[in-house]
C-alpha cells in the first residue's frame, strides 16, 4: 500500500536522539532552547515557544492573548477539531465562518458579519499547506481590535509572496505530529513578535512558573522535551527539501489529473507557496466512495480531510450548534487526499496517475 502520509526519520535524527539520551537532559533543556531559536529564525520572528503539541500551542496562544470565558473566537469549521476546541478550553465560544471553495480556507468576506461585541480573536487555518488570505484578515482584525492567531499546523515553510507563514498574525501555531511536513514525534510551537505574549506562553507551558517554584498563574505541563527538540533541529534542516519534493509531486499529479472527468485538482493561489501537507482533490457526482474503494484495491492509500464540519461533531451538536456553512458542507462530501509525501518514487507517482485515469474512465 502506498501510504497517504509517511514520517521520514533518518539516521541523523536517530544519532542526535542517542546523544540527548546520553546527555542527561531528556526533558525541556538546552535542545529546546536551540530549536526555538532556529525555528524563530526560519520563520522570521523574534520568539518561538516550543510546546507539547499543536493543540497545546493553540490553547496557550488564546490564553496569552487574553481570551477569556464568554469571549468569541472566529474560525473555520473545515479543519481538525482542535481548531475549534482550543476556544472551548479557555471558556470561549467558537464562531464558525464558511470557507472559500477554491482554497478551502476561511473566507475573509464573511468574517465581518460574524463579529460581535464579544469577539476577541480570529483563527485562520492555512489548510493543507496553502496560506489563508492574511492581508484581508489582518485588516479586518486591525479595524475591529482583534487578535489574529494563525493555525499553521499544516503549513511549515509556506509563504505569501516573500513572507513566511507564522510571521503574519499576532501569534501562530505549528504542529510537529509525525505526518506533518516536519516532525518532532509529538510537539508544537508558537511563533510571535510580541515579547509579552511569548513570555506568558512560556510561563503557562510550565505550571505557571515565573521563577522556580513561584507560580504566578494557573499553568500547565505543556513543555517539549529535548528528545523531541533534537529531532526537530534535524528535520528543520530538511524541511525545504521535503517541501520541494511535495510541490514537485503535486505538480506531477495535477498535470495528469487536470483533464480527467470527475476529479478536480487543488487550486493554488498565484501569490502563495503551497507546501502540500495534503494533496486534496474534489470528487464529483457523489463518486468519492467508489474512487476510494478502487484506489485502495490498487494499493493506493487515501484520506478524507475532513468528513464532518467541526460544528457537526457530536460535541458541538450537544452544545446546541446548528450552523450550516454551505461551502464547508459541500467540501466535506467531495474532498479526497492522495499521497504526496516526499518519499514517493516516480514509479509510485506513475501508479497513482495511471490508477486515477483508469478509475476516471470506469467510474465517471
């Protein structure tokens, strides 16, 4: 089976982890600080705060931004559940705004209609590795005195013109889960140019400690380990190469898919560098299940990211959410992710393209 996603861990990472294990520093230590400095430099920001996951990065970012119970946070319903759940963690209410059908990202034209007196923050998601329209989102936030927190969990190395994702909002949050464009096994990081927000995130990730055994706020154990950080340091050096291969693989697939009936390749905005965490197509005529079944029989892995809007999850239904976002609903019924990871061989890419062509002729 050609997997839809695959972590790439080499001998370099293994050797560096062995050094850490022998060093005695296996929890948060000097490697975490080194990784934070390297990642901040890569993104082009002053501060990076390493944490235990992308989810905890979102959680701490809202707390550091001062979002409180009963505040509202505008975000997209077409994302992993953590994007909405992070608002619930701080007692705030997620308010869902529909997506742009081309990019699958939060539609800026619909944000202002969702702003109320309780709105405190906007969380755009750079879904699948394609940056959201940050210029418009930031302008809306500026006019309404709102904080912008980029959910960059899927967009390591993505850019708008010459600016890196992770440097455009008040804060940004990355995930280093094994299937992401780079990994630390588990882990996440917050990037920002705001020293106060960075300082608060550092306090919050370590039990609310300002100084040793001096707990100034209610905090958490959301620290990254030196084991994870040392994997991240090696992976960060490989990230541009990984992304280059993802982009090349995506271009190959698009070239072969673009004229097939029933399969719509992903749109890429001309102003962005899309890093293809996922290569996600639309399957028309209600034939997604048939295509998935055919590809799986041919030994090609697939995924649906995402089959249910966040507001449609039982958790949110039980809270009384009755939202209907038409473009999100349509996307959840049509999207299908195909393998694009950097370990794909040309033979595997050819197999995917040939199988898609055969499926298109047979199914549509």
